[in-house]
C-alpha cells in the first residue's frame, strides 16, 4: 500500500521546488504534482478509513509516471 505520509512529503518537496524554480513551465509542473500527490494521499487515507484496498487502476500507473517525471525534472533531464 502507498504510504500517505510519503506522498505528502513528495507534495511538500514539489511545493518547495516550485518556489525556487525559475522557469514558468517547471513552476507550473511542480505545482500540479504537489496538488496531485496531496490528492492521492487523501485518497489513500480515505480508503484506509473505509477499509478499502488500493485498486490496480490507471491512477496507480499515472502516479508512477508522475514520480518518474519529477525525478527527471530534478536531475535536469
């Protein structure tokens, strides 16, 4: 299961990077990722409270793609 604390930490990092980035496209991308990661953390917590499991869906793959993009952006690729 995905840890909501980890997702919130990633969202916090994206918010921090959006404040230090100088290119408008990067600022916007980090802002989008921070919102999406925080939303995913909310979803994970809500499912945990409701006793649901994380369904294998397109969202899961989307999250992995976002994390990979974020890593590439952090390395300047």
